[in-house]
């Protein structure tokens, strides 16, 4: 039997005009659906606070040793489910829920300016869009330089790229929580398959 994989999926608490955060609502719906019996799914609600992220993420990576961590955030501008390709280190000057922002305006002192996910987001986007799910996906290289991207960069740094970030539109604009959860489930299962395929490919290359 295939070895169980561990996946962590996070959503964010309410902030600003988002009195209900679609990301956490969708992640809770995803928890009900599950990712099948071969995947241990752990979900966590992330505070919209820079310092809380700095404390929470290392403990999640350390506690669960996940194969993949997927962060979900809401974007008032999004009309599609958006896969973010990378996270940036600098430019964090927007105040969080505690009216704080990092003095250095960066995630990791001395970290690379940009870290890309090991996952090919274009390939995932194409696969899910052609699967007839009824939810449209797109790809982006700018996760917004706020807590979403701050969390993503930190996770990419900690997990050596084994992380993903998905922006969802606010609930009902146009998708319901259930539809967003179905989309997240499809996306994450495709990501796991792609990662497994890439590992097998690397093993084949090393074996020659």
C-alpha cells in the first residue's frame, strides 16, 4: 500500500473588509471532503499577523514533516482561483491586524529575493481547468506583498519550495465555499501527483 502523505492546508482569519475570510471557510469545507485515505490532512487557521506567522510556520513544518504545505488566502480582486508561483522577500510595509509590520520590511534577513515553488503551477492550472470542474483557475507571480505572500515566502523558505499558495475570491463572487473546496481538493491532489512523478523521475535519473 502507498505510504501515507501528510499535507497541511491553512486559511486566514478575518481582516480588513473580509469579516468572513473565504480562505478559512473553504479550508474547513475541504477538511470535510478530505484528500482520500492515503493523505493525512491537517488544517490550521493563520492569524493575519507577521509575528504570529513567524512563530506558527516553523512549528507546523517541524511537527508534521509534511510533503506539501498549501496556504489559502482571500483576494478581493480575484475572480478565479489563483495559483501563486513564487514569494518575494521584500516590500512588507502594510500594517497587520496588530497594527504592526516588520521594521526591515522583509521576511527573512539574508534570504533570496524570490523563491519559486517546486510545483509547476502552469501544469496544475491546465490540468484542473480541463477537468470540467466548473471552477476557473489562473496563475500569478505576485501574491500581493501582505500576509499572504509573507506566509508563502516563509513556507517556501522553510520547506525548500515544497509549498503552494492559492488565492480565492470572496464567497459568492462567484463561487460558494463548497465549490472552492472542490477546487482546492482537485488542485492539491494534482500537486501531490506531480510531485510524486517528479521524484520518480529524479530517482530514475540518479539510478542510471
